[in-house]
């Protein structure tokens, strides 16, 4: 993995990450093998569906899932290794998702300022005491739970901060589009990692199949989808809570 960091403004950084094709291929092949043991397709015995047929039917959704996993796994390492201290959530754009080349994406974030105090024997400074309130402790504990807690399945309607596992298929005017589907996709409701309205449309639903309509933002990174209305078929499989 190669990482480059560019300063955009005083506190804004653009982190560009290049992931070797081999990492993509390993994940993609593993998922194809997993599907092959379960896939039931007319004309083929279970477990004997050719790889080419599986790639034709499931390739796009697997591709999207692999790209998502690579970003989620590499971004924390990129900022840690390069000592970047983000002060905001990253705005991610995919620069290259051609599996024959390196997978490249960019994450734009604001960082905390570096403060380097200068003291001398003539320096006067005021001493401050910090009081930690019970609410501060509660907030810190909640944050630790979210980061390192264990997800446990719940039998109720989905709420904000729940993690759901879904299959989804999106269409525009009845036609499928690139990156329109995924299977067994993990999504934390309220993370704002999907387009506006997508996560809100899942809140309040129990595991079931349903559809919802969303509009891609006008500044969406794929110009052909910017401002376009889409309908998504959702299969909400599981809902869990971080304890």
C-alpha cells in the first residue's frame, strides 16, 4: 500500500491511497470460492458452477464489496502510519477501481492544528485546571463501546447506531447502474456512509424486503449519477447493537 498526503488548505489534507491489485484479487477470489459452495443456478450442480458464470452473475456486487472492505481496512492504517490526526470524517472518492490496476482512492479530511508552545525564562503563562464531569466520562465510555464493543443481534425495528446487514439493488428508471448492488453489506445506521435518505429509509424497519427512493447528491463523485433519483430494493437480513 502506498500513501501520499497533500496539503489543500491550512488544516485540510488529501490522503491518496494506492492498494496493490494482488490484495483486490485475493479478496475477490475468496468471495467467489465462498459463493461457489452455496450457489444454486439452474443447469449446474450445487458447488459445480463455473467461475466465469459466478463472476458474470455476482461479479459487480462482489467488486463493490471488496472495494468497500479495502477502503475500510486501509484508511485507519494510512492515517496511523503517517501520523495524521483527523478532526473530521473523511470525504472519500474512488480515483481508480479497475481491478487490472492498483485500486486508488482519496480521502479528504480536516486535521487538528499543531500547536508548538514556546517558553523562555521571561515567559508568563496562566495555569489552568481541567474538571472532568460525569457526562464527559459517560461520553468517553460510549465512544469506547462504539469502537470496541461486541455487536449482538436484536429482534426489533432498526434504530440509529444499529448495524444492519443488507442486500440491495438500485435502479434508475428501471435500469441498473454501475455500483448499484451489494450482498451481505454491513452498514451502521447514522454513519452517513450512504447517499442521503438511504439509511433513514432503513430506520424503523424490521428484517424484511422493501424498497426506498433516494436522490444522489448534486456533488456526487460520479457525475452521471449526480442529482439523479434512484429506487433501491432492500433485503434487511439482520440488525445488531453494539454493547
